[in-house]
């Protein structure tokens, strides 16, 4: 098979635009040079709109989990009570890290595939006034749910001073995000999902009141100590090549316009969902809680992993399976970052072919027709 026919449609890592690859292959520069300093100054302003914040967005070398860990170690100290909202694998990870760091962890859990109910959070936070921070996943990548972050944040803020920390790893850059307007205190994302970069960077922004807590916090921390990055964006050697790529990716986003980026993701979500439904395959999430970046199908009468293997073998198309107890039970299609409606039509067409290859009885073309209809109705938002 041609090397280029590796079609990466998992919910991260995601494909990299050519201009980003080219930017990353520029000659190395010293990280203490004027050139590097200027790059960091430009990035500082260019990244803010993607977070919907006027605060500094701190860039760390590390995967998304390093960002989650940074959020936790900077705003909590041993023995603090925290509430973690768990709607899937990444909510569990948040809770796990909190436990490792000696926090008293309260949990609200929902069935995987469902969204967190802000009212439940509101009731819980009123009953537990000692909770100092709430941790919640924006897009729960393991299920394809988009949790209602504005409503959850409002519910917490109305009754408590607890900080709200959000894992936006598979949403920031693909889903409308207004950190300041929503009152989010800490927002984390990673490079390899909707940001169109390879894995290796994570980003953390904090609100004014979160910074107060961070400055006062006595918990020992070193590399992940956000205070060190506040007046010096690169206290340690930054991932220089990835930063060069980041500028190219942010320029691409600015060129398209953030609103168009978000609309494109919604169109891709709707196309994918319509196609899957037309093929008679159930979806894990309902309309209201579906994430614009990843869609999860439930193969009720065929083997999802067999389909994935077939698609990989025939076309080099990579889809994701399930995590934890959903392993073998779902198929996840990533449509975020460097992905357009044209790619969705390709994925659906290959999906139909793959389903026939493994012997599932479908009407070929039904999925494609449904996806095309959504695209046409969207007014051609490509
Ligand atoms: C991918 C992802 C992460 C981070 O995972 P890493 O492998 O550490 O980069 C965290 N949260 C969510 C919601 C994710 O999708």
C-alpha cells in the first residue's frame, strides 16, 4: 500500500497539515535567542482566542496528561476536597491523578455515553461546601460526549468558590471555547487533537482567582510549577520545533476564522451522525450531548474490531476502538483538526465498503447520501 494512504481518523493523534510539517522542519534555533523570544511573544497572543481568554496560556512540553497533572498540582494541596465529574475514561484519569496527589476525591459518575447533569453538580456542591476544586472533562473522547461546561461552571460558581478546572484536550481548537466568559478557572489542552500538531505539547491557562490560589499554594512542584512560566515563557528548554509548528497551525486557524473552524466541526459531526444512522447503526450519544470532534458507533450486529481491521488492511484507514469496559464494543471516528467534510465523505464511503467486506447487510450509498444531504443543508461549510 502507498505510504500516503494512511488515513488517520482516530480521536488523536490527528493528521498534520503540510504547512505545519514544513514549519517544524526548519533548522533548529537556540532557545535563548532573540528569534525564539520573538516566536514565544507571537504565540502568546495568537493562542488566546482559541482558549477564549485574555489570560496567559502556558505552554509545557508533555502530553495532555501532563497538563491535567499541572492543573491539579498547582491549584490543590494534600488533603483538599475536590469533586471530579466522571463521564468516561478521561474523567477517570482526572480522578486517578487527584488520588495520587493525596486529595479527598468526591465523584459524580454517569453512564459512559451520557453527559454530566449540571443540576446534579449544583445539588452536590451545595451539600459539600468544603470542595475546593471541580474537575471536568469537556469532550469525553472515550465516548464522544460533549459535557455542558458553561452550565456546569455556572452551577458551581453560583453556590461556591471552588475553582473549575476543565480538560479541553479533544475540544479546544475544534469546539467553541470561551474560558473567560464561562468563568472557567483552569483550562487544559494538548497538541495532538484539534490543534493539528503532533503529540508533545500541552497548554494550561488559569483565571485571575486561580492564579491567586496558585501563588499561595504550598504544594511542592518543579517542572509543572506554573508560576515559573508566568514571566518567562521558557524557563526550561521548550519543544522548539513544535512551537514553530504551533505558529503555523494557529495561523491556519486564524486564516479560516475561529467561527468557521467551529462550524466545520459541527458540520462534520452532523454528517457523520446522519450517515451512521442511515446505515442503521446505533450511536452511543444522543443529539444534545454529541461532541463535534468524535463520533462513537455501537456495532450491535457486527464486530467493531473486525471492521476496523478490515478498513486498516484494505484502505489504511484507522478508526479507534473502545477504552476500558467499552473495549471491543464501540468504534470511534475522529473528525477534528485537519479534517474537512471531504474527508468525512471519504470515511463514510470506506465505512460502507468495509461493512460489506465483513458481511454486514447494508444498502450501499445510504450513508453517503445522508452525509451529502447534511453538507448541502449546511450551505457548503467546508
Ligand atoms: C487525549 C486526551 C487526553 C490526554 O492524553 P495524553 O495521551 O496524555 O495526551 C486527556 N484528556 C482527553 C479528553 C483526551 O482526549
